[in-house]
C-alpha cells in the first residue's frame, strides 16, 4: 500500500461539517427557542486523532461489499474509486452524509455511529482507505489525448478548474479539495448531473464555476480529467492486484 502522508503519527482533521453535528447534538432546542434573535455564527471545530489502521481495516469491511476490498468502485460510475483519495475529503463526505448535509440514501445507514462507529472510527477508516493503491485502469472518457475534444477539455479545465483542483487534478489535503485524477469518468459525469440538477450541494466556488459552463463543456472537462495520468507510486501494480487484508484464509 502506498502512503500519501508525510506524517503518520498525528493527523489534524478540520471537520468542516462539524457544525451540523454540534447543532444536532446540543443546539436543537436552543435554536428553536431563539427564533426572532440574531442567527448564530458558524462553528468550526478542530479535532485531532491518531488513526488505528488495523481498526480502520475492520471498519472498512462495512464499505468493501460495495466499494470493493481494493476501494476501486466500478467503471460504470455506480460507486466511486475511494482508494488514494485525500483523508480530509473522505472525512468531509462521510460527515456530510451522516448529518444529512449531503443526501445519499444508500450510504446514509452505513455511516451512522451505530453502524460504523464514532469520529475515531471515521478517522481510522479514512486513513486506511487513503493508503490503498489506486486502480491502474480506471474508467476513462471517450476522447483520447489526440482528439480536439480532449484539447478543448484541457483548455476549459485550465481556465475554470485548475486554480482549485491543481494542475493535474490532484486536489489538496489541506483544503479538502477532491482528487479527481484517477476517478471514474462515469462517476464524475453522474455527480456533475446531480449538482446541476440541484440534487447535490457543493461549495459556492464550485457552484459558480459550474454555472459558467454548459453541460457539453463540463463533459469535455471530465473527459480530460479522466485521461490525466496517476503517479505510478499511487497505483496498484496491475488490475489483477487484490487487497491481501481481505484474502480468504
């Protein structure tokens, strides 16, 4: 397994979605009683965990039946590739689904505390997932790098997406910006459709960027991203690689 972190001792999680947890746990009645008063300010909480990778592997058993033991998802876009994704991105999405900020009826019951565990368990499982080597043959779009569609997608990506997602769509751990590089084309296409249809909420910057682009332009961007090479060190040696943590005994 490749390790995408320079520091394995202590990882600081900035839980962007923690406001929802705080309000659900402590503030429900207080906010109702405070009707007519000024709205409360957003609360941002920083919590530090030392992940237990062994426990993370055990927790991941809940996820593996859909996302596969390798964390590769599938080419048709039903499930995303999780392997190699930034820890902060995985944590943010799990919290968003757990608290209802992101609607995902299929995943919702599996990310609740009674199913998957507390915040420590979430830290354990995202640390485990982030270390899994990525699918060396993920699902790609229809237009190769020699096509005019690919070049158009590249130009659009450079103008509208690079500033947040990086020059190689690698994303960033520090800002919880998703790694798009290596993600299945069909999955990205489906998510763009959900966002454009108002079924999935994203941050304001992403919303503004997408509003400036047509559906066809977004498809060209996603195609371009799907062909960007993943660093060899982050890939499994072959598509036949299997996660030995889940090997039958």
